């Protein structure tokens, strides 16, 4: 096996922090199978924009069942200093090769290889990459460095640098301008650039405001002012005076946003779009290339990406992680590619569908992790509904106007939630944007993205193209905007995620089912995090954040976790109005009838919860081991006993589908073997089950039954509750 790990340093050699760290692993087996696991440091340690790689690297290694000594090569990048500084002083990987990768080369690599294109023009734009003149120190911006680079990528040959713009000392590129304007508008830090972009939709650039960027005699881009990242606010003050325009005073944080602020945002946005599109058009002409990849933090500007795509009229690709959180994978890919110019085992590597971005470690979501997690997160009063296919239920709940937090399998690499760690909503909600901004604690002008089925472009959008990673803002067809107010921005665009309906993902199924129900082929999709927090990564993170958010439902794996049993759940067929079954609690030999047949389903759930003090799981199907099914068929078995750690069960309906399983596992749930009627339900602690209970359950003796149940549920103790269903075969499909 060959293991290449990619990391980005947490700080430069002169101790400047490099934000947004993480780690990626490419593991190639001896028979040429490869797998990739990648994780941002912030997702791993819970600190937004966390630097470094230690925590993420440990997690990706554990997930792959590897340790540090298994790593053959560590591919590492840095920023704001010469490329070769990346490996300096890195002493912890003693058994591995250390290879430094250029900051922009890394951004370019993930974009070009991710695109799957054979040949393309690759543009990388960020706040700044590596220093080019050998200088290493705190005044890096006074030296030649990467800000906007263009590359000619060929799949078989690698990346060839075409040119660098804004590379001179003090040059101000797009990323630096956005950073400075963020400061001027009261949002200190380049991480707020998305706010400037969103605000631009509410402003208008006055016609008399002149350009900031121009093409020089060599064809490269230049700006009219110098970059002074140590004094960003005054840079913009100076920009106003140089342009001869009145930009007012810098906005104080949390102060009112005036028209001039909105117009400044619009000016910056339109300058980025105009200059970048012009430069790319010229380069496409010069090189004869016909496809474009965009990378670096500036490629998170979905409005500019949408504009560029529309202007250039060529395919444009943006990877799922274009900014620095994508450096670890970019680094690992770059080193592999430099050693295997034909890409070898990675020949079929591409990131072109939303589901391709799900590169996080596998997360286990079984009923034990759920009930234990609920107990830990103070969510014990939640009810858990279990499904073999929860997506249609989620679509029904969304169409009833509820929001749903979603946690499915592996997390997405990069800053966007694409359906694995999302909060979904109904795009038709009139006040949806305000509602969701309140839930997320975001500013009022921040828009929300629609996740859209891929085959509906022309009716709904004026210019839809592939956007699997929410990389492009595209125009809605004017006639449709009013129908999906919650996901249309003020400028009539949506930051679309196109979902391939054949990729088998949860989000694809939700969008499809929501379309069937409502006639609207999209759902609102925002990231599953609380304001200022990283997107949730683990089951525990998900439950904790769900507890803190004003959202009622969490779709976690095959489970739907519900805080409040609201009437919409009955309308959306999550639960019936009534269970219509007899219930009883048997304890210390005494039977307490629960009268569940007379209560509403909500009362049933709450009664069972209060009597047992446990989480209630509502089961919608019954897997059953083939041997037990035979006993049921022969009339030798009239009950089934179920155990979940820290939980008891109720059946969602009086009749449930039964799946035959070859072992004690969950088995294949795609084929219903039979329908069973639930005639009663009983709760009893395991240690109090009797000989009679064993015989009714199809065993010869209590001892046999106890042995068998302990094989199925090794953690089952005598003092723990089990749920005993009285069942009868209603319809045996295997016999028909
Ligand atoms: Fe960067």
C-alpha cells in the first residue's frame, strides 16, 4: 500500500498563523484500488478556521485504520513565505518523505484534476500564496508573491505556469481587495468576503465610478492602488480619494449599513467580475484553450463565477474546496501526480458530482450511537423514527413547511454543505430567508442556496450549468422567482447546487421526492451549524448542535429524531394519529396496562417515555432472522423481542413490513418478505422474562432464549428494558 498524506502548515516559519488547516490521505492498495479521506481541521477540533493539521490527520488516519508510521510521503504547503519553507522544521514524520508543494500549484491541482478535463486554463486567485523572491519574514507583501496565477493543465503532462498577475511587491489582487473592503465595512477579516459579495446584490455601482483594475501593456492585470494589508481600512479610504468618489466613513461593526456601503460592495464585485472575465477571455484566445478551472479563495465568489461562466461561454469548473481548506488534498494529489504523470492508479479520479465531495471519515449511525448520544446531549425526550429510506419522509416534512437538519454518512470536503451536513427547508416559504437567517444567526441579507435536480434547467433558470458544489450563482427564469422566494437572491439569482439524480445520494432523493409532492424541483440547503461554529462533523456534534438550534427534526442516517411531536408529523405521515395497539409494562411480576389503544400516538409515545425513562424509537419495519421467520410461519412464535441500548420501541403502524435477514443484522431492506400485524406491545426488563415468554417467542426454554438474545445483543443486561411485540403473519409474500 502507498500512503500519501497532504497537510498545510499551521503557521509560517516566522510564526504567522495560516488559517483553515486540515489533512488528506490518499491510500493506494497494491492492486491499484484507491481511496481518499479528507477533513478540515476546524471540523475535527470544533474551532472555526482552525490552523494546522494535527487533529484532522489523526482522524483521517484512524478512519483508514492507519498510523503515522504508515505514511510514505507527506505533501505540505505553506503561505506568505517561500515554498521550500513548508517542510522546514517538520520533524514529526521521521519515516516519511517530505515534499513541499507550491501554494498556488496546490490550488490549481485540486481544481484541474477534480474537473476531469483533459486540458484546461486554470486560474488561481486568493489573498496570496507563496513569496517568490526568497524573502521570509513579516513584511511579505513588500515582496514578489503569488496572488493571481494562470496555468495550462493537461491530464497527462501536468500544470505549466502561464503567468502571474499582481505578483509585484505591493500589488493589490482580488483577494486582498476583498479583505480590505471587508474591514472597511465593519467585518474584520477575509473570511467575511462572502458578506461583501452578498451585500453587493443590494447595491448598485454608480455609472461614474471608475475602474479599479486595468490591463497593462503586457496583458497582465494591475490595480490603481497599492496593497497595505497592515492598514486595510485606510487602503479603501485612499481608494475612494484616488477614484474621486465619496465612500463615506468606514462602517463600525454592527452599525447601520448605508447605501454607500452597498454600492461599494457592488463596485468591488463588478470590478472582480469584469477584470477576471476580461483576463480569462484574453488568455483563452491566446492559448486556444476551451475550458476553465477556477481555484483559490476568490473562487468561492459564486456570483463572479456565475458571471464568468456566462461571459466566457465555455465549461467552467470550481472544485468543492477551492480555498485553503482544500490545500491538503491539493498537496497530496500534486505529489502523486508529479511522480505518476499518467496518474497511474488515480486515472479515473475526478470530483464532478456533489457526492464526490463526501470525503470525510465514515461516521457510524446505529441505534446505540443515537440513543447514547441523545442521552448525552440532553435530548432524552426526543422521539426517534426509524426508516429504511428516510428521504421520502424528509421530503414530506419539508413540503409541510418544516426545516430538517441532515447528517448522512461522510462529510463534504470544503466549506459548502451539499446534503450530508445540511439544514434543508421549503424554498417556497415567503419569509424563508428571514426565518433561516434567524435560525443560523446570520445577517439579514445573506441568501440561501437551492439544491436542484439536474434535468430541469430551462424552465426554472435562464442559464443553468453544472454546479455540483454550489459554485455558481445563476439567474432564475423571471416567471419562477416568486415561487421560490427563500432561495432567490435580491439580484434574481440563486447559488445553485445541481444534484445528479442518479448518484444515489440522500439529497438527490429528497429533491426528487419534493418535486413529486410540490412540483418544485429544489429544496433550500444551508449548512448544519450554529452561528460562528464549524459545520458539524460527528454524530455527537450533530446532536449537540441540533439541541441548540430552533429546528425540530434531525435526519441522522436512517433515523428521524424529533424534538416536539407537532401535528405536521401526522400530516407528513411520520407517525399515525393513533397506534391502535394494546400496551403493557410488566415489572416485578406486576402488569400495568397502558391503554395505548385509546391514546393518541403523541400520548402513547410520551406515556411510554415517562414510564420507562428511556428514548422511544418508533419502528417502521421489522427485520427478522430466517430461522425465526420459519417459527413464525409454523405458528411456533407469536412475539419478537427487541433491545436497543437506552431505548424502547413502538411500531409506527399496526401493520409493518418484515424483511427476512440471513443473520442477526439489518439485512437487505429493499425486498419485503411479509407483512405482520402488531397486536400488542409489552415492556419488561430482560432479567424478568419467564419460561412462558420464551415459549411464546418460539424457544424451548428460557435458557435457550436468554442465550440467543445475548448473542444478538451482546450488551443486553438483566436490568435493561426490552420491547416485546405480539405479532401475527398477515401476508406472506414469499409464498405468493
Ligand atoms: Fe490560498
